[in-house]
C-alpha cells in the first residue's frame, strides 16, 4: 500500500474530532505542528534589522532557498434506489422558512441540521439531487469504466479525479442552454478508502498521483428542468495531471528561486497540487488555488522560508519523494521545486490545447483560491486568502486594464500588478473584545482597514526583499509590514452586485491561546471553533488602499448556547452554521456558504446555506442541503433562475477503510464512497 506507516504520521495532537487520516493526507498535520506564523508583526519592527537578517531567513546563498425546521424529508434521485435523503430533525433552531428574499426564484424551506451518522444527501422538500460525475467516471471513449477492484494509473489518467473541490460551470455559447463546460479541482486523495490494501505500493502511488490535478468536462441537458449529465469524450474534455506543463508567468518566472536541475530556465512546471478553491474570471478562464502543497515535499526544513511554509525533513504521507526525486527537495537539484507550487493557476477551459499558467504576480502562499472583479478603471482586482491559522488576506491589482472581447489580452492581466496584504483595525475598545464573541457596545464587530503594499509599480515595497523574493516568499515579506493575523481565510469573493467583498474565516482553535495572537475585533473569539464571515466595503473603488469592514456572521449554533452574531437577525430563527469555507452568490445578490468542519464544530454534517445580505432579513441563514457522512461541501454554484444548485461532495466516508467503509454515497450499492459533483433542482 502506498501510504507509509500512515498511523505514525497521524500525530497525537490532531485536534477536535477531525479525521486523523484527513489531517495527514490533506494538509500534512498542519495544525498538529502548530502555526507556521511565529512573526511578531503586530509590534513595531526594526526594518533595518530585519533587512540584515534577510540572508539568514532565505537560507544563505544566491537567493536560492533553500432554515423553518420542519424535519423535512428531502427527495432523492439515488440511482440505485438506496438512501432516502431523509433528515432526522436535530436539535437546532428554526430558520424562518419559505419566502425567498430579494426576489430569488429559489424558494425553499430550510432543512434541519443533519446528524453525523447520516450518510444521505439531504435536500429541501420538493427538491431532488442528481450525481453529475463521480470519481473514476470515464472522461474519454478509450477510458475504462470505473472498477473498484481493477483501478490503474492508466485508467485514472483518463477518468474523473478524486476529491472534487472548486467547481464552475459555464454555458457553451450558441448551445441553447443545453451544453456547458465544467471545471473541477481535485484537491487530494484518500488512498485508505480508494484502493484495496493489497494494491501494489508502486501502483497505488501512481494511481494517487493520477487522481490529483484538474478536470475539464462537457455537460449536456435537455432543458433547464432536467439535470445535466456529463459527456464522455466531449471535445473540451481534459485531464490536467502531474506531468502537464504549466508556464510560470510574471516577475518571478525564470528567477533563481524557480530554477531546478530539471528546469534550468525556471519557467516550466510539471503539474499542480493541493488545488482547493478557485474563481471564474471576467474573461471566462478559471483560477485555481494551490493550497497545501507543502504536504507533498520533503525538504531540508532548516531555512526560515521552509519553516514559514511548513516544509520539513520528514517523510510525506504519500512518500512520492521515494519514487520521484523532484519531491525530495533536500538536495541542490530540486531545492526550488516547492517554490514552483503555492501559486494561483489559470486555465482556459475552452481551449484544450492551451498551456495552463501559474501567476507569480499574485504571490506564493497556501492559496485557498482567488476571485477577480473589474475595478471601475478596468483593472482586474483579485482577492485571495492564505488558508492557515494566523496567516493573511491579500489583494492583487493588475497593471493593465480589461479590454472587452480581447480574451488573449485579458488572459495577461494577472501577469503584472500590485500586491497588497490586509491590516484590520477595530473601532471598539479592546476591553470589549473579551474573547467570548459577545458583541461590543457599539453593536458591531467593525472598523477600518488598509491594504499594505508588498509590490507597487513592479518594485518591491519590502525592505531587504527583491521583487522575486517578495513573490516567492510572500509570507516572509508580509510578516515585515504588519498585516492582521487571521482565523484561516478560505474563500474571498467580491459581490458583483455591490462590490463588497466577503471573507470566510473558517476557524482557529489556537486564537488567544498561550503564546499565540490574542483576540482582536476582526478575530474576536478565543479558540475560534466555528469561524466567522467578514464583509469588506471599499466604497465603490476596488483599487482603494483603505476600506471599512464588519463581521457579517459569527458562526455557531445558538440552540446549543454558542455565542453567535447574525448581523442583528434573531439567532433563534437561523439555521446553525459552522466553519464557512466556500462562497457563491445567486443572481439577486444573496450570499451562499458551503461549510467544511461542522462535524467538529456544531456537531452536524456539513452543508450549503443561503445568507440574506440586504434589508430587514440581513443575516438570516437558511440551510439548503447537507452532504453525507464525513464529507465537506465544496464548489457551490447557485442558479436561482433555474431553481438549481450544484456542490462538490468531497471526502465522503473519510474515516472509513477498505472493507469497513463509513459512507456508500452516491451509489449506495455496498461499495465505498465516491467524491461526486451533485446538482440539486426541483423534483
Ligand atoms: Fe482546502 Fe482551505 O480548504
Ligand atoms: Ca465595533
Ligand atoms: Ca476549502
């Protein structure tokens, strides 16, 4: 079996109820190792002194571095007839049901929270769920049908990958709404439940590698009332794998920091890793964030840069470094290979021959994803969170401006521009932020903020750092300018309706604990278990370097006595929500939130929730669906005009093992679980 001594890699300090397997496979026990950010950035810094220590930090020589809770029954289209989609009620509080806010056509009665043993996909009364594509489904004519007992790397390369995360669907022009192209990230793999234990170790490793990457696949439907099905052998179908060439773009492309023995030019990278969330650009391409890339590399682990990114001299969970030397970054030849991951990737789904790109101008960190909005002057503005406890929130502003209809030009917009990191200041007395989550006397967690420059006009703004160093070692550069340490920024998404920007801070159980950053008005709860959602208002100018902010939600379950905040909306009338992760908007500007971690938080399965942003019902949270046992909800897409929503169900049954599966979603035929993209629409 490919996983080397996996139990040994599951550290004792895995926190909460989170699966130890997930901790090892998804993020290399990131939380068990403690925060990577030990910087003291919120205090006055002696920049000159910091500059003097730069060489030491970068490892020495040549810059190389080293809702109404009716207990509703959901309809279910389980193809094999198992699974009723029933929810069992639960003890949560009730969400005022039914009436869609703000004119949304997607009216529904909120479902009750779903208990942790439930392996069904739960939807509101009157809706049904349909699997569009599952792990292992063949994408091409020559790809074999999925066979649990006969999987191979060759087959996997031609099949849908594992752990679907970010998902986007665009209609194919002139197809009468009947054809679309879907883009999907495959964040990581759960080899423990994918493959029989007797699988040859080398074969298992290659299968796991082939199940990473990205998929582009065509969809078709008869009408908006019918669910999509995927098109085997569609012209746009594509798997992007670990041997697919990516072009590095921007100021750090070709720098000493991105060169390796295998790529002395430092401009061509093979593959993408840890692809978590993403975003659709105004010019129709897709962005994907390379998040937990550190878990794939064994590195010297001695430089400040290695430490700051969580790179260590320890065997990795999948042991790829034993078979593919580029994943062993301890020697000179491959020491920069990890520097070629941790970027925002751009893919053109309409051109299967195009070379995907990694944009160095947006900085290198554990990108959850990135989302772009056009400023009034036409510049492209991308927001991106670094998803690790106590890390930062970033904004990129392109040098050039968008040209309507000129896709080739627009595809260059993320190659050059200014890079900023966020600092938030609260407006309430510090004594009123007591760590409980109690709202301060002025009635809001709110204040002002600044975007602190890291790069302006093609020049580093960080003393002692070259431009290339700022972009490759962005975390270290940001530490020196004093940004706010955040409670794990996941999706950051601007509303195209209002320009306001929403940030899902998923949780941070180290907040306010001994030796860690204390609570502040932006991150007001100690040992933040359930997360919160930030609203940023740049007052109509997305290029502004100042803004106002407030917390839209402080998550939790009021019925269990959690200290929560729903923008003043009655807590007894909302669906309980925990660990916000991915964000989306419907056509009338309501925010939709998918969650990852509710089992560890409020003790229910994860789900998808609608949040009203405007009017008297601002802050009302209504649960639309719940995913099966041990899964997280990813990649939400809401088409309220079609009364339809889509989610990616990631790592169902992650705590199981071969022969003792804990989930059987979506086939319910006695086999194990398969990560699946699901469409929900009226039954
Ligand atoms: Fe892959 Fe930030 O979740
Ligand atoms: Ca305040
Ligand atoms: Ca995520």
